[in-house]
């Protein structure tokens, strides 16, 4: 018993629990007002997924995390297989072909693919140290490993998640230090590739989605209007918010995705600037602690893995909050541990479990 | 895997980048939150409780549809709708009274609309009356103001006028079935379209139904724009300092323009010639498959369907036994009658079952299987071979061919020529017609094929069923040299910048039909003979352009039935093409219960062919069916000619006067120049030194009325100084016969 709980980073664990609780509380409010549409089913289902996620986190934190290094390839392959399956036999939800329905459960393989990718990426950087930065020829393998799931996700129609993979690759590679030449080269290639894909590789409706994303006013009843409502919701919270469950959801009643993309405005309206400050502090704490765990890890793989997980959560935060606050175009990326989404919750909690794991073993080496 | 725990040192430095990124982002978000919630908090708060953002839809104009020459078939007109919005109505009773007093809408009508208001949100308007006149709009708008004072006569708060577009047709009944119409979207279609094209279809939108409007709806509908406004609870627009630039305005994008292959003049002609009869006319370009005309009678008026009385009208035509809604060009399947002999003849020749010059004896009928099958010529045609058999439509010849061919071989050739299957034209609900085979009959009726039935199908009776489009396709493919064509209706679609987003292009290699072109040429020659050699289509010789074709009279009931009502009369067919060399147009017309093909259907085909030829080659037919079309044009031209004559005469008079004036002017300048000359001579005589020649201006007559004074170059001045005989006779730039004279005067 003693052994199990020795070296656990309790502070980190508490932050995670705090975030989960806030997320659940907020989700309850978001679905509470749905008269004819949704119901509390979403809330309960999220609760169940949270518990599953916590259990998984518990177990994951006990395995020797080096197992992940060995198991990286099979995990990656499985995630690719799941992605392909979802393309082939998956069902379409909200316009993307990204869901696998097994009985009453629905999985979103893209979420797991993110974690799988982080693992293989971490392993690569861990095993191939470079003292003066990575050049192009050293990066082609992780790049390729990223492009495969990225392409599959694009085929699914989920542009947000595919961009996300690119972002993870970019941040972790940057963290690992890239030669300046290569950095510039990548930027150039990246821009060219994006333009080429936009012009030739996308189906019409996907292209339409991008133009809508880039130019929210173009989607008449869609994001342009929603962004306005989102800002009103956030702003109308003022300093202390309108109070729990008292958000003026009249506005948000016409805002779809309140339980996914727009959870933050729901929270901001009810808890105001004070609440937002607390939430952001918690997220900051989570990220900084994870980075600290990464730094303390005496072992390259652990460091990259923890940093990778931190970057994954960070990128999601950036894209979601940026979009919802009007700082960047809206995409369909959800807020980790706050938005509804079983696969996302489980994947994030599992990866946080890995971080906990790394933290536990910092004295091992 | 190597445990390289001593290799983590290099990464230590990198963490600071990530930490900085995280902290920077958090700070940015907090700053943004501070801005939105603390600085602008009150403002947004006010917003969220008391005001609403209303998005006013700006309807997009639907794309126009043109014919092949750019004449308008379908356009848009603005229509005004009187609405009432529950949220902003303060005193409903007064509002109803005001409307009734101002423009005469009965109160009961308004109240019944008002009773529906609980079915939708309060800020959405209810339609009181559609398509009100401009005067009524003015009446309402001029009396509407947002402040009501006690004692005001009218209270129009909550009452408003919306503008939207309606379809308008310069001629409402000229291409009805091909065009289709526009109405509000229904539930099923909404679900389907929303899934296929997210973001393009919403409840309450108008969509095209049937025809081109439906098929190309996505291109025609454009995109609605929207205007965001802030309306407060009393219905007033609120302009908070600075909020305006946070609101969005997006213009509507009009729909694209569709250019059809139809020719409006041909459609009008078909409509006029059909009159009150039922049937259909289809005309194709035999080389490209472009549908030059597609008309189905009876036709209905699309303008009425696009105005408020639509529902009543729709019920009327939908329940009328004449079948207004059927597009007979593709949905009317009739026995082809003698027009089918074209196929039978070609099949027999191709299979080698008959030689072109082989004679068959027609004695007025053929006895087979215990029955007498008559030829329409009671006395028979005598010994007759292929060419004349088609020219005079001898039944016995084709009965014979039918017996030799049998249904299956005949069906093969019918299929090759496009019969018995859908043409694939992009309109819904096309019928495939029927070309029977022995196997088909077995399946359908369970009894085997009787040889006697060969005779009836050979002359286009019996089970044969052909649509007018198929018949037009068949004859097109016979006379175009034997190439497969696919009928198409849309020539091009242009977007709002004028760039084509769709264009019909002919396929690179045209497929040849698997029939010997020589045989097809023979058939074409025989078809020419039907008209030109006094065959059954002889009356079409009256047209200027040389045509060919085939009559057909399809029996509806058997001859022995003794029924003489209109519904028992035969269907009249004619298929034709023109001109004989390199045909430019082929057409098929069927007149239901029209009687003889030559009398009822041929004149329509003839008129269509000639009219198309006239339009294309800018000629004018004098045929009685068409001459009236050119009457006005001819009169206009006569007037124009007169005007030109008069203008010419006036011009000549003017010229004569000008010439006179110019002559006098020249004389004057001659005199002046002479005077100058004399003076110069005197001066030269008294000069001793030769000064450097000063260029003297040379007068150059450029036009008879304009005299330009030009400074010559020094070189030229020197030449001017020389004595006349020494001067080189060189042509100056301004050489003119007259100019030489001036030179010598220096």
C-alpha cells in the first residue's frame, strides 16, 4: 500500500480533480436548460466517462511507463486501424465521419490517435538525440508518422483535429530544437502544402468549411452569428458572473454546441472574470506542473512524453479559447476536461495518468 | 531502448520556451477576458438582457434562365409582403383596424393569421398578405412611425413590409415543363438537401421543383445575405456607440445564369401551332444533341404559379383530366406508327434480309395466319422496293420485312438507334418507352411470341411505345451520318463575374452507331423522297428549305371497334429534318388523337424546321404558317429603306453645296497666291546677296474645307529657292497634283 502511494505528485492530482469537478459542474449547467432538445443524459454519460478515465489513469500510473516506449508502435498502429475503420464503417456525426459506434458507445478514434502520436514522437526524440538541433532529414520520420493520421482525419472531414496534429508536431519538434534552416524550410513547405491541399486535395464541402472558418460572416446562420453571441455571453458575465445556473441562456439557447465548443462562454457567463481567472490559473498550473515533471524526469523518453502531453493540452486550450473569444477563427476543437466527449475525456485522463507515472518514477534513475 | 539518463542535460534549456509560451497565452487570454468582461462588461450585459440581435435575411435574386440566343425565359420581379410581428405589436386591435382601413385587408383575415402566432418565436413576422401593390406599400410605410401618441389615427407598430423576389416569365406557358417552377421547400426535401449540402438550405427557403429549376437549383439559388440589427423591446433600432461595427452585414449573392439550348421562338411557334390540341414537339440539333425545342401541350401558365393565386391554380391543373402536369416530350409514350418503318427498313437492309432494289408485291394487303392485314392504299402499290416503300409508306412491304426480321433482331436495331431506353437527358421521370422482344413478352404476359405480331410491330403498332424525344433522337442519328448523340438541355452556366462555371462540350471522339453508314444514307435519301418526291409528306414542299421526314399514324383502337369519338382517333406523328445536305435540325411531333400524321403533325414539324432555318440563316419564309411572323419586320425594313434613301439624298445635296463652296475658296486662294508671287519676284530682282533661305510656310490643302499652314524644313526651303527647272521633281510627303503648282510659285 505504501509503495503504491509513495512519490505520487499529489499537487498535480489535485489540480486534475479540480478541473474535472469544474468541468462537470459547468456541463450540468450547459445541458440543464435544454427543454425539448438534450437532457441530463449527456451529463450522466460524461460522469461515467470521467470515472472510466480516472480508473484508467489510476492503472496507467502504475505501469512502468517505459512500457509505452516498447508498445509505441503497436499502439500507433492500432490507432491508425481505428481511424481507417471509422472511415469505412463509421457513422457520420455533425458532418464528420469520425465516429465508431459500438452498441451504445461511440468512440472518436481521432482523440486516441493524438495520444498515440505523442507517444511515438516522444520515443523518436528520446532515442535520437541531437546536439545542435534537428535538420530536415532527421525529422522526416516523425513528420511521416504525423501525416498518416492527419490525412485520415482530413478524409473524415475533421479539419480541426488534423490541424491539431500538425500543431503538436510543430510544438514538440520546436521544443526538441530544430535547426534554423530547417525551421524556415518547414514554414515555407507548410504554407505551400496548405495552399496546395486547399486548392486540389479537399472536397468542396471541406473547402466550404475552411472558408466559413476563416470568414465566419460567410456562414449566415452559423459561426458569424455564434461568435457574436459567444462574446456577449462571455462579456455579460462581468466580474462575478450571473451565478451558477443563472446564465442568460436565452442567448445560448440558439447556440448549438454549448456542451462542446462553447463550454467556456457558458462558464464565463455564470462565473464572470473571477471564475475565468480561477479556471485559467488551474489550467496554467496543470501545464506548468506537467512541464516541471517533464524536466525533473531523469530520462529522455519521460521528459518528451510529459512535455508532449502538456503541449497537447496546451494546443487544445489555445485553439478553443482563441476561437471562442474571437482571437482566431472558430474550429471544432474541444476544451480538455470541460467539453463533453467521452473519448476526449478518457484520452486526456489517460495521458495525464502517464504524466503522473513519470512523476512517480523520477527517483527511479 | 537505451536508458540515456545522462543525456537529459541538453533538454533542460529548452523548457523555458514552453514555459514562456504557456504563460504568455494565459496572460493574453486573461487580458482578453478583462477586456470583454470588465471593460465592456456592462455593455454586453445590457445587451444580453434587454436587447436582441435580429438577423434580417437579405434574399438573393435567383439566377435567370435564358434561351440559346440570350432571350429571357425566366427572370425575377420584386414582390412586397405585408407582415406583422407579435413582439413589436403593442395594440393588436388598433393594428388590425389600421391595416383594414388603410389597404382593405378584412379584419377576420388578419385575426386568423394572428391566431397562429404561438407556433413560432415572437420576433418572427407573420405574413398578412402577399404581393401587395406599390401603392399599398407606400400607404403603409408613410403612416408607420415608432412613436404612438394618444389620438393617432393609425397604430402600425409591429406592421411591416418585406421585399422578396418572385419568378417572372415573359411568356408563362412557352416552356413550362422544361423550366419547372419555384416554391417553398417542404419537410422531406429540406432534410435531404440539408444533408447533401450543409449550409445552403433553410426552413422557409424557396427551391426549384421539376425541370431545370430543380435540377440546377444549387447554381440558381445564389446565397442569401443578412443584416444584423439591434432591436430593443419596443421595436426600435438601437445604435449603441460603437456597436455598429460589431454587427455584420453581408450582401446577398445572386444566383448564376443558366443558358439553355432551347430557342424561345421555336417554343412559341410550337405553342401557337398546337393551339388547343394535346401532344408534344421535340427538336434536336442532330450533330450535338442540343435540344432546340421541347414543348408539351397542354401547357400551363407559370406566372400564375409564381403569384399569390398559385394554390388555387395548382389544384385546378393538377386535377384536370387533360394531364397538364405531364411533360409529354419525355413522359408520353405512344405507338410510333409508320415512323417506325424507318427502323424496320434499316434493320432489314442491315441484316441482309432484303436488297435495296428488291421488289415486294403490294396488292393492298397481306394475308397471314388467317387474318388480312391491310395496306393503307386500298389498291396496293404494286411491286415496290425500299426507297419507294418508305416514300409512300407501303404497309405490305414492312409487314414482309417484319416477318423476315422477327422481334428480337428488330429490337436490336431499334435499341441501336436510341429507342426502348432512356436518353439520359437531365430531366426527372423520363420514360424508357418499350421495344418488345420475345423474351420480354414471355416475362410480361407468360405467353410466347406469335408470328402474327411481327407485322404489327414492324409498322409501329402493337406493343411498341416511343416518346417524342426518342423519335427525334432516332431520326437525328439516322441523318447525322450515324453518330451517337446524347440530348442535353443546358448550354452553359455563368457566374456573377461572367465566367462560365459549366459549359457543354462535345465529347472528343464521337461513337459511331453500329450500322453501315451506306444504309443510313439510303434511309436518309428515302426520307428526303417522302417530302420531295410527292410522298406522304409532300405538303412540306411548300417550304423554302428542303426537308425530309416520315409521317406516322398510330392506331389507338383497332379499326373494327367502330369507335369514332375523339379519344379513339389515331395519334398523328411526323419526324423530319432539314436541310437535306448536312441537316441542322431534326424534329418529332405527336398530336394525340390528331388523325393523319401528314395533316396534323407534319405542318408543325415543317414550321419548326423552316423557322429554325430562317433564324439561323437570316432568311424569311413566305409560307402562310410563318409569313405573319415576318410581317412587322418587313414593314420595318421598308421604312428603314425609305429613311436611308432620304438620308442619302440629303447627303448628296449637302455634298454638292460643299463642293461649290470649296471651289470658290480655292479660287480665292489662287488669286492671293498669285499676288504673293508677283511681289516675291519683285523682291528677288532687287536682292543682291543670297540670304540663308528662310523657310516660307507652304500652304497645303489637306481637305477641301480645311487649310493647314505648315512650316517646311530648311531642306525644303532650299528647294523652294531653286529655279523651277533645277528643282528635282521629287514627290514630297504632301504630294498632291495641286501642291506642285504652289511650289513653282516660290
